[in-house]
């Protein structure tokens, strides 16, 4: 390794350190976050860290060449920056592992540090580095206390998860900045070069498709015992819609999933979708009850009155593996179309597609304290669950009739009747083929997410591999 080769050569090692630091600073500048004050984007993560670890102070920091920038400072009112020598973040970025100092008075690294000997009186310090995909440690998520304490390895792992959330937000922010810059470039070209309008139109479509894709998971994760499949069809390739879906782990074998539709279109909808997905992922790690997760999201949507009206219909659920096979699903929703539970014929029961109504739930972002409705069901092996956005049930068939919820229920019931065990991939393939037959395209963007529990062998093991399918079908709306 290069570092080993430099051992015993102080001058060469110093040169290597300088080069590594230069590359790290270049990576930080790539995210356009140096030299600017906190903008509130990471306050929620710092606050979550403070509450999760029950500490009075928590920060999200980025280390510059000569100073440390506080992107969030929970419990440190007015803190925006500090000299690099006056912050322990400089030590936290020296390793990929979390830095944990139970008692700073008995640690050689911190005994005489300004944060320990100074007015802050820090006695406990722990930090997880914020690390880019190419290995550069930009800063840290830190927790601090004025009394000595210890944390468990599981808590240290949770701190690393929060640092990963910060990195995810930085990547989303960078993607949005790049796309917004591209949008401005496209608009400038369109105004300056009229005879290239068609080319500019194609570039705008490419921008919308790229940004739309960045708001959806590129692939669904592998969930043991589950097959998951999804599909997205845009009503127009020239605009960005507000439909989205996601599946992500919660730990201890539990998973979360969601499908929603935000108000508006274009970059406003993109920014709102990004914020909602980030809030769901970060809150669900701490709150096991889906209803509480949506209450937190509703509060977040109403928190900034300067942002204008930000509305969302949503179904959010959790998957808990059942030892007997399948999953226990808890669904919470606000103002969204019903999910459908597909069951094949068995034990004298007819095949059916039961709508899972969350009646009484209100769309999110409209009122403080809006009612959130929950419902629990069991997804047995051989059964499927479908979530969809309202673009599907607002469309017209080739006969001119509206394909409404009643039509969808009948279509799914027929699918259940003709399948020995409805599979997520087959349900999605069937509906995607149906959407393709709509003569003028879907009335609005169509998002579909299906989940099916795999069948079990006699010994209780899942039959075959539980895979996932991800398709995307954006296409322009045609007009007759």
C-alpha cells in the first residue's frame, strides 16, 4: 500500500497527506457547501441525533482547509463555524470508523482541547464521518455531552446511519443543483436560438426524464420472502411529475414501503418529493408506528410557511416477517386511493381483490393535526398487495370509458382468478400492458408498486428466490 511505502519517510509521508487532503477538499467543493451558513437542510438530522442519544448537543459539520462549517447545530445556538483547531471534527475525519471518547478528561487526544478545557466543557464526544462514495470524508455527525458516558456498538452504528443520511441528502442536493443548472442552460438556449427549438425541446425532455428517474429508486432491494415490482409511466416526457415510491430497510428484519403523489409539477414537485422521501426514511428509523411517521411528515410539510402549499397523498407501510410465512403489514395513509389485497381461490373462498380503504385519513400538508388512519393485514404466501397513484384510475380506455376504481378492482379480481398465486411481477406486467393500451396515454403520471409473499416449501422455506422487478415506461401523451 502507498502509506506503508512512505513509512519512515517523514517528508514523503507529509507530501502524501497533503495530496490526500487536497483531494478531500476538492470533493467537498464538488457539493458546493463550503463557505456558506446553515440552510436548515440538516437540522432535522441533528435534532434526531440529539433526541436519539439524549445529548444536549449534536452537529453536522463539514471540514474546510482552515475551519469547520456547522451545517446544523442542535443545542449550539448561533454556531455557524469554528477554527479547525478548535473543533474535534478534524480528528473524526481521520478514520472510517466512528470516533467515540467516553471521557475527554482521560483521553490524550482531547484532554487539553479547546472544546474540553474551554467554556463548552465537553466531557463526552462521539462522531461518525460523512463519507462520499469514492471514500472522501467530508465532515461528521457529532454528539456531545457535558458528562462522561458510553454508547453501545449498536448506537455507534446508528450514528453511522445518520451520517449516511447526511451523505444521501448531499447527493440529492447535488443532483438537484446540477439539474436546475441544466434547466437554466436549456431555457437560455431556447430563447437565444429560435431555430433550434426542437432540439431544445428534446433536451428539456431528457432533463425531465433524468430528474424524474433520480427521484425514484433505480432498483428495488432484495427482501427475503418477498417479491417486489414497480412501474412508472409519465403522462408527458416534457415535465416532471410528483408520483413516487420507495422500499427501504428498518433493521431487525423489518422493512418500510410507500407510494405517494405530491402537489404540483416540475422542479417544485421534484424538491418536495426529495424532502418527503428523506423525511420518511429518517423518521421511520426512529419511529416504529407508521401513523407517527406520517404525523411527523405532516408537521414537516407545514413547518415552513414561506415554502407555500405543499400537499401529498400517501400510503406508507411496514413489513414484519411472519414466522409462519408471509408478512404482517401495517398501512397508514392520508387521502390516497386504496391499496388492493389480491387473494387466489382457496379453502372454498372465491378469488378476490379487496380494496384496503383508509377512510378518514386526510391528505398531508393541509392541516396541523390532520387525522392519520392505520390498518393491519396479513400478506400470506401466494397473496399480493398493490399500491397505485390516481393517474391509473383517471384514464380512459380504448372504449372511451373511465378506468375508475371499480374497473381496477374488477381487473385485479380477474387477475387473481386466473393465477394460482398472484405474483408482484405478474401484477405489474399486467397493469403496465393495460396502461399502454390507453389511446391518449394516462391522464396523469402512473406509479405502481406491488408486493407478494413467496410460497413456502413443506419445511417452511420460501419457494425459489424472492426477486424484484423494476420497469419504467415514460412516454409522451398522444392526442387524437
